[in-house]
C-alpha cells in the first residue's frame, strides 16, 4: 500500500484547485496539489510575448462575483477597470452605451443606439431592470430555460436582441444562439450592474499566482500529470502512485471527465488575436461590439485600461472570434476596420490564443450546481460543476473542500 503523503491530493492548480486547496489548508488539512503544467492558473494565465502581456484568451474579472469577494481580491492586484458598457457599431457609426453613473456620455447612446422602437427599448429595459433587481435567491430558485426562450416570453425580440444582447452576451457566453441557462445569464447581468469589470495590471494570470502564493510553500508540485484516479489515490505520468485520504479532481472539464468516467461536457471555443498598433482607435477602455453580425465577437484596446500590457507606447488590442475555426486574416482585418472605423493594415499581430475548450456549455434547464462528491475519498471541482465562469470555478473548489471536511 502506498503511504499517504497528505490529507488531500488536489489534481490541477486552476482556480478550482486553488480554491479547494486554500479552504483545506485554512481548515488545518495537509494538501498536495498536482499540476501538469509549469504554473498555476489553467485557463486563466498570461504570457509575455515580445514584452506584451497576452492572456490566454481575452477575459475579465468582475468584482461583484460573490466568490471573488469571499476569497478576497489579493492586495496589489491593481484591477484596471473597463467601462461598464460597450461601443455598438452599426452602419451609422459607433454608439457608446454605458452605465451613466460611470460614464455620463453613455446615457446618450441609449437614445442613438440601434435598439428599435420605444416599445422594444422599454421591454429590454424592463427585463434588465428585473434581472438586476431580483434577489439572487429568487434567480437561483426561479425557472430555467434557454435565454432565447426567456427573452421571447418577455417580448424582448428584434433589435434589442440583435443589436445589443446577442453581440454583448456572445462574448461572455462564447455562443451566439443564446441557448445558455437564463438563470446563469441573469447572474451575469447582475454582476455587470453591481461590479467593476477589469483586468489586473499585470495580466489575468496575476490572480491565480497571488492565490497560489497564499498556500504553504511547496504545496503545488508542477509537471505532475495525473493519468489515473481512484478514491484516495492517483497515478502520475512516468510512473508512481500517490495516496491521501481523499482526491479532489480539479482538472479542466474534458480531462476531469476522462479521469473520472463522467460524460464529456460540450465546450465552447474562442480565439483571441492580439495586435499592436501605433495609435489606438479609441482612448476609452471599452469593448466594441459589432451589431452587423460579423465574425468578431468583441474587440478592446487593453492598454486603455491596463497600460502595462504594452512594453512601449504602442497600444495592444484584443479581438475575439467564436468557434473552433480561425478566421482568415483578411476577413479579420476588414471586420476590425469596419468596427473601429480605421485602417488595420498597419496593425501588427503579436499573438493568437486559440482556446478550443474555453467554457463548458450550460444549456437552459441545467442545474446551476452539480454534485462534487463522487464517492468516499473522491471529489470533483471545476467550472463544469457550477457555472462556466471564474465565479463557478472558485465556488466548486470551495464546495468540494467543504464536502470533504464535512465527511459527505
Ligand atoms: C478565453 C476565455 C475567456 C473567459 N472569459 C471569462 C470571463 O470573462 N469571466 C469569467 O468569469 N470566466 C471566464 N472564463 C472562464 C474561466 O477562466 C474558467 O471558468 C476558470 O478559469 C476555470 O478554472 P478551473 O480551475 O475550473 O479549470 P482550469 O482553469 O482548466 O484548470 C485546470 C487545471 O488542471 C490542470 N490539469 C489538467 N489536466 C491535468 C492532469 N491530468 N494532471 C494534473 N493537472 C492537470 C491544468 O493544467 C489546469 O491548471 C474564460 C475562459 C477562457 C478560456
């Protein structure tokens, strides 16, 4: 029998694994995190490319996420906020639609943006007011259907969907059809209403690095790929079995499903193309969205929010495209030229981050929480057990740890 090396082995040092390890060590348990790669963060990592900070796909933190509040935003993260709103591109120009509490000029966009008749605007306004005003418990216990259906039921159709909700939400949900759970979307919209959205000054990877630094030194073992899992035991690539009282599998959704014999979750894909430009097309830290149905889900001048993403005076722009297929460079550049209203031939490609398994799908009717205890001594965590978000990943890790601590 293999000697136990810790109370709990955690497989994976993404947000879920880190949250589990933090909760367990806070409760006085010994933990060993086995991470296949060379750093913590999983899908939330940043790389240095020619001096630029390039996240592994454009993503943001939202300070209204309850679990981020619970775990505590690390000191020194220096969250650089974006405008709570968007620039909407249509044939007439770019319309800034933003929370007027943050950007007074954003209120004007609500009038000029292509959102259709007064009745349609009022129905959209009523839907947004409802989801942001409802207590979280009402949303959690409410009826769940796919978002497209929930919107139709409320009469939110036509321009408000095509020119605002779909362009905005596709970049968050990483799907265009709005098949995602209406309750999850309500939580997302609430968090945009109540929190700041931004990126750490040093890149998204700064968050998991800071969380990992809260663990006792040596807790995380890198280059340790787990190839088989049993209750209280794992096998490592290259040989060797590790034992503990329990194992928490916090690998990415596909790997976790493979290791645990769970059903493979459907995953949404996204590619982010990073360009360096001499002069940014806007000085505002705000997402630009295409209301004309092009291939770009969103485009944003990262350095307007976080100047440290660039090593010199050039601006860094992140533009994201949904789906597993890359978009030909000419089409990407012509779409970006139309969205921003500037020439893009001089834009220099810095990096392309292709993430074929970025977010697990959460279709309407899905439970917002799935069980984390699989057997005695065997637990699972990750955004596929909760909502597809950093919030979901962190909650799932805490839940798995709590289930172990409670002996459930
Ligand atoms: C492009 C993109 C944009 C996103 N945008 C947002 C956003 O704006 N807002 C938001 O809230 N969320 C967003 N997300 C989602 C968020 O990043 C994830 O939900 C979260 O990071 C998932 O964390 P996790 O710990 O569940 O999994 P992961 O981050 O996948 O971590 C799993 C870890 O397990 C390790 N691992 C895998 N296999 C093994 C093995 N066999 N042995 C040992 N270790 C293993 C991996 O190396 C990794 O470190 C986005 C994600 C992507 C990719």
